[in-house]
């Protein structure tokens, strides 16, 4: 391990120079005109994997290519680790809000500013450099390694699941490691313990055959706008609990230890309030703010549309009304089950004088880390050593569909260790990463390999 | 009276020919290019008033002119009647749906088809011809008469209230007669006994300062879309009653006689159902269909808008939500009082984590006829004689703001006797009136004058 850390000490300034080179490639996957840049970034990543000592290939998909790096010399008895990241980036606009050009990496006060610095080029690259440090510094790895880097993450990864399914055997592994998230606080290493899932619906209520005059017909005709309001109102109690019968049946009640750990996190409630900018915050009774956004399910209106919404007073009794309503799910809820429960509930609430149709627009399962086992323990120790304090466990209120996909297709646990700082502006101007995080990330990941070697 | 009916017999074919001439003038008030036609129609009406024996003038307003006709030879002791109508018409589009041209009056099966045949040229003109029949046939009228014909009814009468206020003394009268509505059934003469009023609001709910990610924030932030649904749902009970405390305090409970009369009307429920085209009808418990649309108040959503309403699943926690909600009011409710009650109610329902603002967009009072007195009795007898059966009393679920304005400014009761057939296509292609209604209307109105003479 001393060899490896010494190698990092010696090569760190070159690592930084290479990262700058990587960040200068405008690999914006959403823009057709950047397709050559996306491909150039793929080739660049493959070259760096080869420099590190892996075999690498750029593999075609219907969209942007996937880069695959492999080192399998630990032997068939040793475990295999899959490292996932992405080399594409968000569009940089609005350009005028950047303090330095998006694709000209610039260091200010020890922080590196560039599109992709945190999401995800910086974090993908620190894994490649940790592999290089191990293979060049110690001459070997205690585990076999597959690196999978895609170029379509910022456009919803349309080619990735088919790719993983098609190469299931080649990608077979004992654990997946992803670094594409943030730390809870700067210098506070973090491991993700859960992600929420999603069940997203459109509810359509059809009343009359066409819009009617509210004077001539109002009072005798059931108004689909009123019915829709009743349906939406019936989904949630005033105390913030979802009132669909059976909704909580599959909701995991976390152990006291996990809840106490959340309680102990240095969370800036006032900062959160300022970000939100509402007259106040609220949520399900009996749960803390972080529990409400990480480990409890939600029911949120995402959209409402009915009748006349322009200027002034149109006296219309509308023919139809529509709501977009979504539920954030927590382990062990399943979107399919939520759909069934919602349909049963709505059919009880809606009167027979309207037709109600429920369309499922998106379903994604929640995820829960395995908080035991050799990979988790190795990560915990490596982060503690590199950062000088043990990692905290954090949740994430949103969904990362690829995490569940990896777990289901490859049947391997996923480990999410993020090195981005809080507020990294991942999809905004002035994206950044502290150079300290880049360096400590390389050290932490290389220590992680050493820990796996026992 | 025999002279008058004989005059009508003798002149009826000329009356028809003149009506055709009137209907050929495309006096579409909504279209700038038709302004000369609107003025030509005003001049034409003034000429016919003079033919009938009245003094007439075309008076300027900031918009289209008002035509004023006067006959005051009954003397200062005799009562004065104000007859209101309008000489402008709705636009004829869509033209391709007319079976004969909109401004080329065409008779098919005894029915006259043309824009304005019922609304309101045909009904205004039959009053002018009844006056002519009286003045030329009998030589005099038992009452003084003022005819007020406006050219802006189809664009909301912007100049009329200021005109009536400015000429309040000249327009002073003992009763106002308006023929701009329909009969309950063909050959069944009808007098309107009530109109509903309107209180129309926008409810705005503001939560976060801007749209938020529903994954990152959902569960801890109060969603303005859910709050809006709760507010709207709280306005009405499942049994169709409005649940705003105090809302029914001023609602007139009609006497048993009126309710029994409604029950006896030959109402085509199945036809109404087909028009509506919903899976079913419903409304306030304990009231019949006609009662629900004529004499009971309503609460209808006219519009809803919140968050993302395009294609697909946007996981947004919206910053704001808006509903347009209106109440049809019945005697003796007042829109100002309804606003106060709504504000108090909403402030109790909405949680403190959002800001709610209520904007009043429109308020109009309900109206109730005086079902006694010499004018009402004379109208009842005249209609019975002309149509061979006594008139029925009908309500109207919509509002006719000018009725309340006349009553309030001129402090005179208003009598609404309509001669349009049901389904006259007043604002649609193929507007029509049975020639029989035109003739019987002239006879009924001239008898009405005779009845007023005792």
C-alpha cells in the first residue's frame, strides 16, 4: 500500500493535467453536433484505461459508445468488481453565467471549475487513476475489475440496459461501485444507503361529451374538475400520510440505529428552508425532515389541467380534467403494486357519472444498500482512512434507475460512494470539484482495493 | 283590439318581407369590418320605429350606437313601458355548417333560417310591429313607450350601463319588457321567473419560491397542487351541497306552488342527457333536475392549472397552482357576501406553509321576477290568448346581467317573455325562428298593450 500512495504522490500533478485534458472535451451527449466530441471522449477514456494497465475497447451501441476496460489477472477464484461511470456531460448553457469557460478547467481557491468536474468525468477519472496507482504502484489488484463507462447518462441511458443485458456474462461481478453522487458535507465521506423509487401516473376524468355552459348545465352535471380535486384530495391525509388503503403495507420501517444516525447528521435546516423559499416546511408527522425526503414515501401533484386557464372569466363546465400525480417509493414498495392500490382507491372515490382512466407514465423501484459484507466494510475503512473520519450513511430522495437495473440484471450489490461536494452545480453553471476531493478520492479508492486484498 | 288584429292580418306579409330585409344586414358587432353594417342596422331600426309612429333617434356611444324610440302621447298619468332589444348579431362562422347562407333569410317547412332570426332581430322586430299594429290599427297605446335597442349585446354591452345611467330620467319607466330568450317548448308560451347570478373567482396557491425536484424535496415541502385540490374538494359535499359555512343563509327557498309548477313542465330529461353526453347526471340531493339548474346555487371548477402538463413524466414539485371556480347564485344571494364566505373558508382550509390569494373575476346578482302586478297579469293573459294556452313559468340557469342592471338603475320590474323556439341555435350555425312564433309574438305583444289598457 505504501508503494501505491507513493505512486500517487509522485504522479498527482500529471493526474490533474490529464483530468484537465478530459474536461476540455465538450462531450455533450444531448447535442447532435457534439457527437464527434462524445466519441473523442470515449477514445480518450479507453486510452487512459490502457495506460493504467487494463485491456480496453470502445463498443458501439445504437447511440453513443460504451467504453469497456477489463483486468482479470486476479484469477477466476478472486471476486470481480464492476466500476460504472459516464464520460458524457450536461449542456453548459446558460454560458453567460459561468465565471470561467465551461470547457476550460480553471482552479480558484483549490477548487476546479468545469462542466463534468463532478458529474461524472472527475469521479470516473479518479477511479481510473486509482486503478493505475494499484497496477503501476503495487503491480496487481486483489480483485478482477471491469470498468463500464457510458456516454448517454445525461440523456437517460437509452442504450445501457440493452447493453448490460446483451453482455450479462462478460459483466458478471460480485459488486458494482458507482461514484456519481455527492458527499453529505465537504470532508465528510458518505455512502448511500437508500434511493427512493417512483410511480408516476396521469389521472384523466371525463364528464360531458364536450365543454358545456356552466349556467345552462351547472348543478345537474357532475363537473370533472371538481371530481379530480376530490380524487387528488383523497390521496393524502391532513397529517401528511398517504390515505390509499394498503399503501404502507410494504414500506420498510428502518431500525432505530439508522434513524438515530440520520438524526446525528450535520443537516442545515435553515439552508434547506432558504433553498425552498416557501412560507414553511411540513410533511408526515412523526418523521424528521431528512427521513421525510429519504426514507418515507410521498404523493405529489406534478401537474393539473382542466377547462379554461387563460385570462378572465370563462363560464365553462369542462368536459375533462387531468392530473399528473407521482409517488416516491421506499424499500420494499413496488410501482406495480402502487398502481393496483391507486386504481382500486380511485374507483371507490370517483362517482359513476364520470369516466376515470389512470395511465402509468413511469415506474422505478426503490433501492437499499447492503450495509454489511466485505465490499461495504472495505469501503467504510478506506473512506475513513483517506478522509480521516468514518463515512456517514446518507439517503437520496430521487431515483437513479441504473442502480436498480444493475442490481436486478447482474444480481450484485451496488455501492454508491460519492466524492462531489454538496452544491456541486452538477446540472448548472460553474460546476466544480475541490481538487482535495479528486486526490482523496484516488487515495480512498486505491485503499478500497487494498482492503479487499485483506 | 279587433282593428289591431285585422291590421296584423292585412300587413303580415309586408312584416315578413321587412324582417328579411333586417336579417340581410350583417350587423356583426364583434368584427371591426362590419361597423358600417351595424350602423346601417341602427338606422334601419330607427326608420321602422318612425314608420310605426314613434319618434326615433340614433344616439352615439363610445361603441356602436343605441337606437331610442319614444311614444309619450298616453300622457303623464299613464304608465311607461321600456322595451329593450338588440340589433347586433353573433358572427356567423363556421360558414360551411349553414344549410343556407347566414345573411340570406330562407324559409324551410315554415321555419325562417338566418343569423339573428331569434337572437335578437326577430324578437326586437316583432315588438316594433306590435307597436305599429297598435298605433296604426287602434290609433293609440294605453301606455307610454320607450324602445331601447343596442348594438353591442353580443360583445358584452360595454356602453349600455353608462348609457342607461346617463339617460336615467329619459328612460324612467314602470316596467321593462325584454324578448331575447326561448320558450320552454314550441307552442308553449313562457315567462321567465328567475335568473341565476354569478360569483367567479381565481384561487392562487403559492408554495416554494420556484419549481423544485420532487425527489430531492418531496415529502418535506407542502405541494401547492395538493393544497389546491384540498381547497376545491372542501367546497362541496359528496351529496352535492356546497360546504362553505353560511353559503345557504341567503338562498331563497321557493314556495311549494312554484316547485310543483316546475315539476309539471314537459321536460325532456332524456334529450338533456343526450346533449350532455356524460355517463350520468347528478346534483344536489332533494331537488329535481330543473330545480338544480334554475333555483339552486352551484360550485363549478372552470379551470385548473399547475406544474407540468405536457407529454410525459416531469418530476416537478410545482411552485404554484391556480383554480378558476365559480358559483351560480340564486335569489337572494349576493356575490360580495359569497366572496367573504369563500375567503374565510379557504383561510381555514389552507395550511400556513402556502400563500393563498383569491381574485374575484366577475360578480353578477341573481334575479327574480315579480309574479304579481298589472304588467305580469297583462302578459299572462296576452300570451294565453295568442298561443291558446296559459304561459308556463321557467327559470334560466345562466345570467343576463342587463336584467339586474335595469332593475337596479331604473328601479322597475323586468318582464322576460321569449319567443325563440327551444334549440334556436342562437350562437350556432342555422339559427332559426318558426314564422308562427314571429306572428304569434306580434299578436301576443299587441294584446299585451290592449290588456294594459284595461
